[in-house]
C-alpha cells in the first residue's frame, strides 16, 4: 500500500496499517530522540510515547506537511517535555552523560548520505564528541539545531515544527552553532587501525586485571558511569579507584569484554 493509503486505513482504525506506516520511520525517530536526550533508554521511552500520540491523534494529520515531518514534530515535543522534567544538573557532576548507540541499529537507517541542507552526515551526527557538546545546549536550541543541521529541514519547516517564527529558528541555530564551536573538541580523527589496537589493548589489560595498564589507556578527562546508578567517576584517578574495588571486587576478568561498535567507532 502507498503511504496515503496506509494513512487512510490507519485513520479508519486499522492498527496493522498504522504499524506498517510507523515502522518506516521507527529507527530514524529513535535516533532523533537519542540525539535530543543522550540516552538510548530515554529515547526508547520517547519513541513509544511519540507513536502512541501519533496513533491517538492521527485524525489531526491534515497533510499540510509530510507524514514524516508530522512525526518529527511529535517526537521533538515529547523530547522537549522530557528535558523540561529533568532536574537541574548538579554543577559538580557532568551535566549529561551519554549512553552509547549500537552501530547495528544505525545500520538500519537507509543511508549515511547527508540530507539536503544538512551540515552533518549520519557518522558525524552520532559522534560522542559532537553529541556531548549538543547536550550543553538549551532544549529548544538543541531541537532547532538537530532539525536544521542534522535532519536537513528548512528554516521554514523547523519553524512550523516548533511553532515559532523563522527568525527565531535562525537565531536559535546561530547561537547553537556558536556554542558547538566553543565546546566541540578539535581533535584529529584517529584511524580505524589505531582505534582497533587501542580497544584490543584495553581488553587485554582488563582480562589481566592490570588496573594501572587499563587506566594508562584512558584520557585524563575520561568518565565512567554505571547506569542506572547515578554515580559518575571523573578522571583517571577516580576511575582507577573504581576499577580496584568494583566490579567483582577488582577481579575484572570475571566480566568478559567483547569488541563491538557504537556511535560509529570501536567499543567493547
């Protein structure tokens, strides 16, 4: 069935038609929610709320925009509400600690080519350095930047999605870009071979319970978290103490590590 036919059937109460309709956009909406919220689990909650609202309010879709844009409007509003309900970040703790996004899920997206009008392609838009900087933006700036520079919506379309003027969108995106330029690290990209070698050295040190060797591989500003526990360990020394006591009372080899990929880079 064509998309208009699926929309018509779903509007008439056909749940299977709505599932088929929503499935086309499920993964990209999930990635959008992840970029907005910085958490895979929060993104899953936001996605489910988005689809529930879309199903309940499908009759309000009048075709003035694409169905995809309509879904992004709902998803963005859900994320903005979620961000608005979060407590103010503690100044002594990272304002937002990202969780990794598996490459296997990113592979479900149709293409890595940048959308027309987008500044960032898929690989760039899920890099942890950029996402960390994005998490420092006020929520509506964050939304405007992602819709404009990552998803390639025009300023006019973003204004419609956010219920603001085009002037407000231009202003928000300009301020967001300036913030990213100040916060995003300017580092030369590491080759895949070097990254794979680093991951293997990390696994070898872990399996040998070589905590000094493990910590030596970390950057000085490394961060360790143990979700859903809110504890955050900042810097090499704090992480060394953490590894020496937990998990498994310092016996790291009891927890095996397997190489994988996340956010378009090697991971374990």
